């Protein structure tokens, strides 16, 4: 069966599937192996109370996803693209900085250190322990080495597990998130694929889970080569809903948190436009009539992210595979971006 699949599927998607197959085990190993660096970052955060999360592409989406998790425990956290920090910098005084780069070699990372010199409160998060970033700063290093496939899958899951280690060092209980990694859910994506089968593009959106929505939009764009994008739920409400019609698919993320009702209200409004709606739902609330629900056990925070992310990855891969002959093989990009 495996041989048959590997002779009929695009080579890029085969590579992505291989990364995904080990992402849970690598994430668990990353969490358990990150204690020393996580405690150093936690000590810095207890001192500064302020966190700047820097990264590019999927690494920035990770920062966006964990922003609210640090904020809820009293850390003044903000995530910016590293390129934006280079051009319009926030002051670094009194801030803990985490620079995320799965390769540890991207052009912006190298330039940032050459221009700032780093600081005792600058840390890295990478998958490559021999990289420039790992040699230059105290780093959280993910298990399994550099991700080889083009679109970010395993690297996202591992990066979230490394943040889980920091949050645990700050006193948060990691049990629910670890349970989601240990016993992953795998609901069917078939109804969602059917709902999105005729759309020209997809818009993803969330509230507390907006960073996860942004990660999915990036992967959809990279793999399907369609201009899929993400808007935070309030931003989608303020004008851009004018674009919605049956040719625009909308994917929403709803967790068991105080923003769930806002996601529900958005889903109801989108259904009324005739646009196909898919909801990744860990809220425990009732399904929204007219929307396709991909359901998970009630969860919030990283537990919800770990539950939803692998299924979202399966959806983005299947969506792209239906539209592009060689999905997963980049034609205009490289895995490691070495130029600005």
C-alpha cells in the first residue's frame, strides 16, 4: 500500500506526510528535552514580564498562536515578523526576546544578530542544533532535526511543544496539552473537502485561536498556490465580509474559551452569505446549522492547538492535492530563505 501511494502521490506531499507521521513523538521528546532552556527563558520572563516573539512565515504564526497563552498568565507578549522588527523596531529594553527559526539560518535571523548583537535576554527556538541561531543564543531545540518538506507541519507541532515547556516552567499545567499529543484525534475531513471543493480560495479566521488560523492559511497558500489568507475574527467582521459568496470558503477555529460565542456569531453570518463554512471545533458548544463541523473534545490553549493542527494539516494537503499536480514542490520559494 505504501509503495503504491508513493508512486502516485506528488513527491512533495510524500515528504510532508513523512514529517507528519513523526510529529507527535518528536513533539513529546522536544517537551521533555527542553527543561534547561525552558527554565532559563522562564527566569528571564519572571524578571522582565515582557516578551517579544520574532519569526518569519510559519515561525511567526507560532508566535501569534502563543501570544494569548503568555498574556493570560500576565506576560506582556507581542509577536512580530522579524522583518518588521528589523525595519520598524520596538525597543528591546526590558524585554525577553524569543527568535524562532526552524532552520536557524534564515537571512533575517543572521542580520538581526549582526545588527543588535543579541542580549542576555535573547533566546532562540529552532529544530537544528548546529545552526547559526543555536550557536549564537541559548536555544530551545526541537527533536528530530530540520524539517525537510516544504510546508511547515512537524516544525509547527514541535515549536508549540517547546513553548509548552516554557509555559510549564512558568507554572502552567501541561497535562491536557500532553494528553492531546499522546492520544491524537483524527476526525474525518471528507465533509469539509466536499464543502470546499468548488471554492476559488479560502479565508481562515479565529479569535483566541487566530494564530492557528494563520498557520493554516499560510500552508494552504504555499501548497495550493491559491491566495488563501487569514483575518482575525473582528477584522473579518469590519468590512471584508463584502467578499463572501459561494466561491469563497471560510474556515473557522473555535475553542473552549471566552471568545467561542464570537466565532459562533461569525459562522452564522458567513452561512447567510452562501459561502461554505468549515469549523474546527473544540468548544463543546452546539454545531452551527449550515456549517460543516470538524469536532474535537472540548479544549483550549495548546491542548486545542495540538488537537486541531494535524487535522488542519490533512485538510490543507488534500485541498492542494486536488488543485495542483505537484503540490508540495515549491516553484518560486526555498525551504530556507537566505535572502531578503
